[in-house]
C-alpha cells in the first residue's frame, strides 16, 4: 500500500512538472531600468529649469535674505569691539529678523518646489508607463519587471532602450 501511494505521488509530481514546464517556457519576461530611462529623458532635464523659472522671484528673495543675514553676522563679528551697545542690539535684532523671515518663507518655498517637482515627475512616469505598455504589447511580453526588483537578468531581457526609443518617437 505504501509503495502504491508513493508511486501515485511521484507520478502526480512528475506529471505536474511536465505540464508546468512548457507553460513557464512560454512566458516572455523583460526587465526595465525605470530610473535610468527617467534620467535619460530630455524632459527630465527640463523639469529643474522649469521649476527654477517658476519660483525664480521667491528663490532670489531667499538668496538675498541669506546674503543679508551673512552680512549682518560678519559685520557684528568684525565690528563688535567698536560698536556701542545699541548698535550691537540693532544688528542682533536685524539678524533675528532675517532668520525669522527665512524660516517663514524658506520652508514653504521648499515644500512648494518639492510638490511641483513631484507633480512633474509623476507626469514623466506616466509617459514611461505608457511606453512600457506599448513596447510590452508590441513585443508580446507577459511580464515586465523593474531592474531593481531582479537580482540578476541577462542583458537581452532589458527593454530600457526600446522604451526610451518609444518615448522619443512619441515626441
């Protein structure tokens, strides 16, 4: 009885492996370096320039505040010995005012820049996703993985250049 059971189990396992092997062999898998494609896109370089121009006046204002604060601090350090107490207090108050303005304006500006950068990045990632879908459909891929998700892949499975070509062709 034990021999028959073992034989049936062995036969079932062998049969399952024979059936699943052709199914696995027919799978067409690709790898893509999404970050590499993103960085290679010409639009990615334009994002920083676009955002810098969008927030130029606020960035210039923050830079000026930083220069003013540095100037006041250097002046206080350099001329403290020859200044009266009221001059020192005035200069220290100016430094505190500049620091407060930097805190009030700098953090919201940084958050706005990060938000806009993420919005623009999401648009480009959408373009990449559409290009991946297009290449995968035209090449009949069953599965496309991000290169970071795979420990190893042969170079012939990498479709990054094909996706980049698809993106450039669409523009």
